[in-house]
C-alpha cells in the first residue's frame, strides 16, 4: 500500500495512533515544510477514494489507506496513518460511527491541523440516512471470502459503542450504494476541494458534473430493473447492504441474516428463506462478494434456485477487480446490474 507524502513533512508535531484513537501533539505551533501546492490527500475507503480522484483529476492524488480485499468500516488503522494524512492537503470521510477511526482522525485534524481540508461526505445528507436496526432479522454479518479478509470480519472491530461518533450506529452507513445519494457525496467532495483549492474550483465542478452524469446512468439502470422486474423481491444470502437501493427503487432484498455483524441465521430463518425462493420461483441467490458464499450455495442446494451470484456493496475492492481497474462505476455496472437483473427477473 503506497502512501503519498509531501517532499517535506510538517515538523514539530508528535504523532501517534493507538487502535482507533489518534493523537497529534504540538501542532498548533508547528513549523511546516508545506510548499503551498494542493496536490495530495487521503480518503477513508475505496469508494470515497475513487470519487475523490475522479473529482481532483490532474490536480491531486488521493490514497486509500485500506488494503485491497478489506472494507473501511470497522477497520483499524496502523500507527503511521495519522502522520501520513497530516502531511497531505485533504481527508475525505463519512461522519458515521461505523467509521469511528476516521471520525477520530477527522476530529484531530480539524482541531490541530487547519491546513488539512476535512471533507465529510455525509454533510447535508442527515435527513436521507436510514435507520439501521441491529435486531435479529435485520443484521449484517461479514465472513471471510477466498482468502480476502473483510477487515470488519474480526469480532473486536464490531465494538462500536453508542457513544462513538454522532450516529451511535443507528444509521446504515451504506449510503454510497444509492447512485443518487452518491452524486450528492461527489458534489460535496467537489465543494470541499474547491474551498481548499479555489484556483482549481472550476475544474473540480466540471469533473464532478461529468462523473455525476455517469452515476445518472447507474440510476437509470436500477430504475429499469425495478420497472421491468417480474418480482419485487430478491434473496440476499448474507447481510443486506442495499437498504438505500430498496428505499430508492421500491424493490426488496430478503435476508435471513439482516444487518447486525453478530447475527447468524437460525434454521427456521433459512427454512423460511427457502420457502420464499420456491414460492417466488427465484432462480438466482445473491451474496456479498466480501462474504463467504456458503449460505447462498446451501440455499441453492436445498431449493429450486439454480445459481448463486455475487454482488458488491462497493465498500472495497478485490484483487481481481483492482487488477482490472474497476472503480465504483464498474462494480455497479459490471457486477450489480447483471446480478440484480437476474435476481429480480428483469432481463
């Protein structure tokens, strides 16, 4: 994982990170080696990093601290990340307690490093956030897949207490799966970069508008699936990261797991799911590419369904997708659109 640094790091600051707590001491009087050029930043996870680079264009390069194969929510940074971020010009994140490490880092940057632009992608979207019921039946469970460990697979990474962050874990963080809300976040990133680097504000606005046009195409594809679906329900064998897609397009993803990381489906819930598959004549069972396909395969084996198909919540990337150059748009159009078409029988 490469980190982009300024040629001269800020001096006079003690930087340390332990767990998700970030401490940057002595920065108010720090002497900096800042050249004054806006050219580098960090974004908290794959999708934000993709969007920040799309908006920044040739003016700046953003880095993703989260390794390929991992997801940013529930992740724990290493001890050098605070220094790396503080030595750049911008940090893009989501102010959600599912990204508590990023909240901690953003708060420290805002307090002690006013030369780093801190951009919250959720700014202005408070009324759009959906409640995230962690009771059984609406849970989120993450397991390891093909040797790629989703970082929130580790039990200790699920321990987000209500006092962490502003939402207390009450809101579903997967806002980015809705391409309309994704456009709002991209626009927020552009506004933040423009404020930090006003000389290039017009370019950021133009890049944002061009990218939002591409997001509009994803929105149109999802709309078409909803309009042409032979059924309004698909089965998601694992956690459901697509609440925002359900709310936007009026489709339903049935999950025997739900949203809580700790939940495991009971035999009764699996049996009910199999009954639904047979009653709705569902052929394709969906599963999260960052989870094990075992539950999906079991449902296929014990029902009239014929195949299990991966989908992506676009919160990270796999080695295969990374090598192919897949960004958020490619994950949506090459992975999710065809899988949703088959699952909802909207081909």
